[in-house]
């Protein structure tokens, strides 16, 4: 082989062949189903979700009781907590508490996606 | 081996559906999307169809409907549609079925390995909707041509999934009820000829004499007829051989992240490559565009699209190229080089019966010949397409454009 063989540090590094931790792979496992939505409301401050935070919304996830979700209600886009405890109809609540909104596609209130992580830039 | 089985997945009112994913106010309302420059209607919601608004309706005629609040019009937002398209296609690729993306809102899948195609189609449709928000309809049949015909039925049936009946009386009735001009691959010029020869329905075409079809209408029509008869002659991803190609590429003077500059450069490369192709007397069946970011920012990005009709017309390839550049371009990168490659070159005479060819090709070719003649006499690029002018002035006026929710940091959806 006429090519130079790698030696020293580079070769050692290549031997390890372990990928650097990958934010995209960790937080966006389903890229085609993942959308970024900006929080523009103070309804979830007790969940430490603040105005300006970036919500990673993974629509492939099945919504569960207690999830932070994005929902469409009439003409509004909402960020809320899904309250779907045993024996109860699903509803959207705030934290601190707000008047709950029943999830009811017939009435134009539909879940849009589950917020799987939140990003906040500090500078 | 399993019987061949193909699914055609088609997004319902795709551009309108993309708008609706992010704008709940548009749900259940009559919505149209306008062409660039807000010229005419290019997509309609079912509610807009009910208002009897035809495709291609000039926007100025909609003023009253819009003014009275009965209709919402949106400028086309191709950055959004293109991204949503890639999401839908990725969602459909998950099962690992061989896939052929046929257009921005349609793809074929080879689903011969599915034990229960109907159940697969229903589950897939539901999953694509959940993951992307885009409603689809799915037609399933033994060939791509039949799947496309069946898909229309799925749309009408409302459930969105339609599986072609097995050979027998039901299938005969199905094909007999479909006019020949509704068949994929039968162009606007061929249909009247077929009709005057007594071939009026898809069923007539399926049963017509193969030798006569080939002699009178060419191999393309024969293939279509075979497909209607249930015999696969257009398998997934069948691409023309590419014995040669034409590549034009150049480094930029300095690395740039300016989209208008990159588009103008690619348009100029296309102009150059097409001139070469016409000089050699060949048409391209596909075009690849690639962009090279500076340093190690990111790997080269490349994308190839097949052309519905092989062509060497500058304007046609430029519009294909422009769409690709928009797909590849990432505003955070600086690009140092770009290139175009024309693939699947074939002699001009070899052009097959075309699918969905809306272009007045002889006329476009005469115009191109006139441009070439002027350029030959006056030196290169005396007459040039507007797309190559370095300017952002080409940007379409899009007064009713919604935010680019998925491609711009400052236009993300906001939740309250």
C-alpha cells in the first residue's frame, strides 16, 4: 500500500471508534415526527417551562397522563399538561392550575403531540 | 414468491394539509393555496372544492369569497411543503418496503411481503397522520398503474384505503368504469387517439391487442396496458441506465450562505449543462444537485430527482434544480462549491410516451432553439433565464404566506 498509515494519537483515537454523545440522537429519536414549538405562555411555570423555551414535540409518542402536550383548541395552539387519570376523560390543565379544557375532537380540541424535552438557551 | 403488490400513497390536498397541521383555524374551513406570485389556485381543501373553485382559478376572482370570510387563501410555502413531504416519505419508509417517491405528495411502495395489505394500509395511514399530521389515501393493487387508479377510489370512498378486487367480475366492472384518460401514463394527446379507436375505458385498454398498441401508440402505452391487465412492467425504482452523464460544477469565489447566490449559481450550471446536452442531442432522465459546505461543517449534501419526461430544456431543469436546492440548503452552513449532474442521458428521439406531461413540448423546444441560436451568434448567455441573475428580486411575492414552521428558527409554531 502506497498510502501512509496513520500512527500515534490519531490511530489510537480511531481504535476506540466510539461516537461522541449525540444530542440529536438522544432527544430526536424520531426526526420525521419531531417538531419544535416555542412556549409563549406562563401556564406551566410550575413545571419550569417558561416563555421562550423550545419544546421538542415527538408526535410518534402515545400521550399519557401527566405528559406535557401541545394541543389544538379551536383556533388556538396550547401547551398544557394532559390529565387522563384512571376513569377520567382526558383534559388539558395548567400548572399552576387553570380551568381544565376537555379533549374532544368533535368540539375542536385535539392533542397535537407530546413534549418530550425542553431546551432553554442561557446566553 | 409472493404475488406482486404495490401501494400508492397519496397525501390528500397536500399543500392545504401542510398549512392545517400548524394552523388549527384552517381546519374545516374552505382553504386554497395559490401559486407563486399569488397567481392562481394550485391546491384546494374539500370545502373549497364544494365552493366550486376550480384548479387554476385566478386569485383575483376569489376576492369576494375571501372578503366575505367564506374562503381562506394562502401563498405557497414550499419550504414547509417540501419539509413535510420528506417527513411523510420518511414515515412511509419505516416498514422497509421498497419505496419510489413519485412526486412531492405521492409515493409507491412494494408491499408484496405484507400478509394483510388492508390492515397494513389502515395502520400506516393512521400512523402517518399521527406522526406528521398529514392525511393520506392508499390504493393497493398488483401493479403501480392499477394502484394509482385504485387510489382515486380510496379517496372517494372516504375511508382512504382501497384494495383492488381480485381478477373477476368486480375488477372488470371497476376498470370498465374508469375513462381511459384517467389512467396514469395516458397523456392528453394519446387519450383522444385511443378513444377514436374505440379504447374508451381502462378495461378497453387492458384488453386491447398488444401488437397494435405498440405499433400505433408506442411502448409506453403498451406498458400501461399490460399494467392494467395486472402484469408488472413498471417495477419500483426502475431507473433508466445511465451510461453517461454531464457534470458542471464550480467553486464559489468565496464561501457563501446566501440562498439567492447559490440558486443563481446552480441555475447557471444547469444552463451550461443543458446547452451541452442539447449539443449532444440527448435528454436527461434525472438531475443531481450537490452542495459542498466549507471545511468540515457538514458532509456534502446531494439529491437526485427523476424527471417525468426526459428533457434538456433549461427552464424545466432549472425549476427542478431550484426545488432541490431549497431542500438541500441549510442556512447555518457556508457553501464553497456546488454542482449539477444530468443523468440517464438518452438520444432525443428515444423519448417515451410521457406521464402527465402538461408542457407544450414542441413549442418549448422551438423557443429553446431560438435562444440557442441567439447565444451561438452573440456569444454565450446573451439570452439567459431570469433565474441566473444574481438577485433576490426573483423571490415570488407571497403576501399570504404562513410561517415556515419547520425550517426557520424565527418562524416556529408558538403555543400559548
